C-alpha cells in the first residue's frame, strides 16, 4: 500500500477512484472540472426505458483513464450524488 506524509507530517494514504456509479450520475461535470489529471470523460448513457424516444439519452461521467488517478479524492468531494467508490493502491 502506498502511504506518504502531508506537509504537516501526518500520514496519508491516497484513495484511488475505482468505480463511478453511472446510475446515480447526473452529468453535472463538477468532478471533471476539479480532476487534476485526465481521468474522467463525459459519455452518453441510454436510460433503460423501452420507448423509442431519442430524448432518453443523457450524458454522464465515466472513468476513462482510471490508472491516471492520483488519489486526491477531489471528484468525490464535489459530487452531489456520491457516485464514487475508492480504494487504496
């Protein structure tokens, strides 16, 4: 497990984004704006309604490059729907 120290000398273990629950995601883009790396991407999600309307598609976030995550947790702190799951390395 990767651990380190904060500038103040407190031990810190990064928590890396391992999953993003797209069923909860509202596509607000807050996490995308705060991510310091190229981890997230906005993708189209089809809702599971059986009618043939094209209006059922919406944009949601995805973990496009999860291996670029540095474990800062910024995405989860700004997410209004608690979509993220984290784990240490």
